[in-house]
């Protein structure tokens, strides 16, 4: 069964609204009724209906303002204007602002049904033309590199989602470019002149998270020596990107849900209710519905956030994109490091194409940088690639059993004089060295190691738990 098209009826006269709903009862539409302009704007921004039946005379704002809002944000919605105060001037103004059609009250069911069908057909044809006019061979898009079919679909989704204020939920494996996707949505949106603010929900200790989002007043807790605005206030008018959102604690999820619903919040320790205009984009490398199923993530918050889903494909599903990305990295890193590299040898290309890249673009980036920093020449060869990328001595670090950490024994392969140690030991030593080098600054250490700050926070937390009796 095909999905019903969404119709928003904006009419402040309740008896008349019920009549229109009855007219459309047997039609293939899902009709939602609101009786004021504010509710109409909220619904349009969050749900983007296929068509709006709009009364021009509303109790709070003029219907023309809603038309202008739809046009300014390039929302793909057809608008049919209705009014009892019809005149040539109001009809002309409505059509000028983008209305698909205009009806004078009273009208019968046949007139309404015909007009809606006609408006929807025109809207669908317009969308088809827009799709055909889109360059389906884009090799770059914002900061993305790639022309695969999978990425062309992502580019089109971003194009369609960006003008709206609807919440976007980005999923995908680690290293697939979720933050780049969020930045692209912001840059393509009408909010691009306002701040794009990122909050990594897995990188900040739980006891500081609420203050980080909402801010605090002086004296709210030990160390709160002055009033401080949170990221919610900093993102006012722009976009707030909640990365690793499934890492957020259940208690804070409740407060986040209320903030998303009302766009209001209180600073920690404060009593003043503040209101902001923020678009939410969130991301996770987990399966969010699985997190709901096991009780780690609130179902009501999931439905509030999961309005426009975008799933970024892993690098192994992007075909020839992998070499296009490699070539871009090679050019940038060679210039940065003062090397002579200009291309890849055939054996290097074969290794890169045949490897699955579980760490996706981030792992690929690190591999190319490693090769450029440690070697020089005109071509990157397979021998120059780090062991993981060339398939030599690859170690599966996806699971590090606690039992293995109890042993400090080293393993000496019979075919090599190389001494291998558990990856968790090597990782811990590198993180400790980076933290010392950076004066215990987690973000600087993470940048130095080219990993996420949340990885360091998790390792610190694991060490603390291991030390507990």
C-alpha cells in the first residue's frame, strides 16, 4: 500500500475545518489540522507536508507570512490558499509568494479535491524537473569527495533536507563523515550565516554535560566562578550538532527531549527560562533503534530526533571513490610535508582497492599520511603503506577481552623477529605519552594521535574502573 500524502489544513474556524476534513475523508491523504499560524510554521518545519491548505486570515499572523516562510526556506510544499476575504489583490499577492492555487469560500468537496490533486501533480512534476536538473556526476560536494551512486544519493538528500528546519539523524560507521554531512546540511541551509556548534556527547564527562549544553550561573557548583552560556545559547539562530548522541545519559536525555520540544531551557543553577531558535542534527555510529530496544536510548527522544534519517555508506561500498579520495589526500599531504609524491603504483592501488577499510575515510586518511611522512618519491608503493592497509600483520582490535589484559606475555611469530604485544597495551602507552606531551589536554592529545577525544575519555574511564577494587 502506498504511503498517504501529507496535507496540512490551516484553518481557525473549527466547524469549517471539520467540513473540509470530511470532504477529504475518502481521499488518499493524511490530513493534520492546526488553527493558528505559529502551529502551522512549527509543523511545516518539522514535517514538510506535501500540500498546505492555508486560510489567509489567521488569529495570530497573516497567511502570507507562512507563504513567505515556505518560499524563503525552499520547502518542497504546494500551497493552496483559501479565504472568505477574496479579492484580485489578495489572489495576486498569494500567487506571487508561491501559492499553487487560490479558492474563495464557500466551495464544495469536488472543488477542493480537484484543486488538491492539481496542486500535488504540479508539485511532483516540479520535483522531477529539479531532480533531472541536478548534476548526478558531482565528484565533490562541500567537503565530500566521491561520485559513486551511493554518494550521489547522499548529496541529493542533503540538498532536499537543508532548507528545512527538520531534525536530521545521521548514522554510519566510524569514519564515514557524519560531521562533514552535518556541516554540509548547515552550509546549504538558510542558517549558514549563523553558528554551527558541535557537541560530542561521548567526549564530555557526564557530570559536566548539562552545563556544557545549557550553561550555568555563578555558584551553581564547585568551580562555577562566573556565569557561562552553554552551547544551546551559542547555537542560537544556527545549528546544534549532537555527535555520538546515543552516549548521552538517560537523565540528560529527558532534559534534551524537553529542550527540543519547547526550544527553552534553564542554566544549571538558574531560574530564568531562556528560549532559542536552534536546528538539531544528531549522529551516531551505533544502531539507534537497537539502543532503544536495550533501554539505552529513550524511544520518545528517538522519534523526536529521527525525522530525516541519513545513513552514510561505508567506504567499501563506494567503488572508485576510494582512489579519488586517496589522490586528494596524497596531493594535500605531499604539499604539507614537502614531499614529491604525485601518484600511486599499480600494486599500491591494488592493495588499497582490495582492502575493506573498517575505519573508513578516517583510517584511509591516516594510512596515506603515514606513507607520505615516512617515505619520499614520485609514487606511493604497496611497501610504503602501513601494515594494516597492506594486509600484513593486521590485528583485529574490535574486541579486546579483559582476560588478555591479565597477561603481559609477548608473542614472537616463528616467521619474524618482531615482538608483538596486545594492542590495548600499545594504545594505552601512546595515549599516555600524548597526554604528557600535551599537558593533559585531551583535545590536543586526540588531535596529535588523530583520534576522537571520546576515545581518550573512554580509555581513561576504563583504566579508572580497572583500578577499582
